[in-house]
């Protein structure tokens, strides 16, 4: 396993639901320990600043949190009721292993519900709703759960060890630990004249909350949000639903529910990709949002774009990305940061 895969393994295997990003932050802080001046904002986002030589302030942002679950109640029989944190589709939740993270560390559990054998025929054809699910941690009573170190307010995330399979990477939480790894790799390169701020944010999946505080703390002149796009290269997907394919290069989002990218910045990225011979794709996610939606609203407005990697099966227990896409995205970011001199950034404004 090469160094980039090892970084992604550490990032993805760390548990970090929205509001509970401590373990991910610890991994990230070790990775950026010597890469610039570090601080945290009041919500817990990590900011790493590399001083430049008078160029503009360039923000690279990615979120540390992953979709997960908040434990809301423990039944007398020792089962855990929960609230989802971030967007989940019920069909990908049942029978998944999870780690419930409490005072004594992770406890293995499984998402359960009534079996179909006891349901009326009409209910068997329906999707089981989240409200009817629970987490089984192998306890026999609420007292057993307490002895495991679990109480209401703790969180749970899926269990999915990082793996290389075929020519791809498999793991949980590529949304958005892949973006965090891109920020770290760009900071490591140090090949730029600008002041570069890497922001690893919290609570993106529950309303872009960390992006709001991180952009206030970093005061950028231009911002690049790094996230994932939805890969459309699996059976049943249509081009109008998702255009990008895994292995086809990094993606620029043309639109999502939070951000319309700066048109001049979008064109600059496309021109750089063409000049550098980097494969490049477009996509849109009308129902989603990303940290760039808050970055662009700082002060009087910040030219912003969202770039990322096409990913299969996001917002589930496991997703898939391409090492080649990660390599191309890193090269594109380095070339873009080098081009963002003061004149270029001034020219991005309407």
C-alpha cells in the first residue's frame, strides 16, 4: 500500500459522524503537523495556513464528517434507537455492521428491524423506515449497554475497512475523507506562491456548519471546495442523472443545492486541465450541498468552485473511488493554485 492509500486508510477508518470528528481530526493533525501554522475554530474545524509571497489567500476546504447515527434512546432490553446524521437511504442501512462510539471506545453493533417473515404481505413490499430500525450491540438489558460505556448522545458509523480491489479503492467515508486527503497532499507539495489555507471542516453533512466558521476564520480571496461527485457508470444510471465515471478524471460540479460556481473560475480550471493533459469531467447534484455554498458567501462574496472525485455508492456503508482520479485531482489542484496570482483572482470577480 503506497503512502496515499495509507493516508486514506487512516482517514476513512477513523469514526467521525457530524459533531464527533475527534478521531478524524487526530489523524489529520498528525498528517499536517509540519505543513504550516495550525489552529482550530470554535466548532473544531482544522485550519492550516502556509504563508505565501504576497499572493492572494487561497482556501482549499474539505469536510471531515461522514454520515452516521446519533443514539437517542436505550430500550429496557438493551437495543439502541437512533437518529440519522446526514442523508441516509433506508435500503442501504439494514443489516449493516456499525461501531457505536462511547466512553470505552467503539462497540460493534448491527442495524436491525423486524424480519419479513412476520410482516403482512403488503408491508413486505415496502421499504423499512428508519424509525422502525434499531442497533443491536449484543446486550441483554439497558444496564448491559451502560456497562459497555454507551449512553444517549453517543454516535455510530458503519464498519468498512479500507481495501484495494482491482484497480480501485474501497472504503467508507470517501465523502469526504478523499477531499481531506487532497487538501493534505496539496499542502505537502508547497509548490505555490500564494498564502494557502487548508480547512478540514466539521458538520458538513448536517448543514455546512463548519464551512461557515472556517471561512470566517480563514478570510479567503478565492475558495476551492473539495468533495465527491456521484459516479454514473453503474448499471441503471442515465447520463442525465450522473455524468461522471470512476477513472475518468476529477469532476467540477456545475450546480448543486448550495453552490453555482464562479464561471470564470470554472473556465480557468477547465483550461488548466486541457493544457496539462489532465482528464476532466463535469457533473451536477441538484439535491446536494457542499462547503463551497458557505465559502462563497463570506464577506462581500468569494469566487468559489467545487472540485472532487467521482464516487460510487456514497452515503452508504461503503463507496468506491479511483487512485488515478486522485492522482489527476492532485495535479490539477497544484496547477490551479500556481495560476491563482493576484491579477487572475481579481479577474474572477464579476
